[in-house]
C-alpha cells in the first residue's frame, strides 16, 4: 500500500466520522462562531497546530510557511484572507477573545539557512544589514520580533490578541514567549 493509499484510507475514516458528528462544513459560513484564532506556524512536519495545540476543524485559520515567520508574502495572504472572509468584521466578540498566535519552534529548518543570507534577504525582502534582527537562529527572539511586527500593522483590529509561542520539539511542550496582549491599547 502506497503512502497515498494509506492517506486515502484515513480520509474515508475522517469523512465518515465528521459526517456522523455533523462537523463537516460544506460551505464557508458567513459568520464564523467557532474561529478563535489565526495561527501562523512553520511548515515543518513536526509542528502541525492540529497536533501540537489540538485545534479542531473550524477552530482556527492556520497559515504555515518556512519558520512560521511574518514575511511580506505571509502578510499578503493575511490581507487576502481578510477580503475572503471579511475576517476582521465577522469575528464575533471582538472583546479580546480573538487571537493571532505566532507558533515557532526549536530545531527549525530555517536555522540551516543562516549561512545563506541572499535567500533569507529575498524571503523577508530586506537588506543584509536587517537580517540580524530577524534572529533566524533564535526562535524566542524571532517570535518576539514577529509579534512586535504584527502589532505595528494598523490594519489589524486593535482588540485582537497577539501571542508568541515556541514549541520545543524535544519535549512536545509549548512555551509562552510573548504573553497574549491586545494589538493596541486604546
Ligand atoms: Zn520550522
């Protein structure tokens, strides 16, 4: 049995269970009552938020890239997401219960790009002098920097919470590096 065959077998189980439980979402709801977060995470196969944080279907929008970093490309997608779902206007509550969670991790593959500044400069669309501030070899510093850069985006609703987490691939535990706080205080 190929890997794809195994995945397709699992998909049949998934479909049957979700259908029976009534948790399939055949269309994108206009209002998204269960969405609690946008999680920005790394593409690494070890750090899927559905596993690490136990997110269930419909609970979080997950955006993954190399490193779980705030890049121009990520921000572009975040902007499109706002258009698609009118996320900013449709998230209920707005009273500080909606989260943007930046989830980075130890032993991230992006650290292996540290010796390739041209590639990183292109990824972040920055000059070489700015590269050090991206802290690609230090996930705690990187997550703090990325949370700060989210707070600097005027288009994001001020009452949304931003958090920065680092997942330790050796222990399976997540550390809160940036405690949840509103993007802007009034
Ligand atoms: Zn990674």
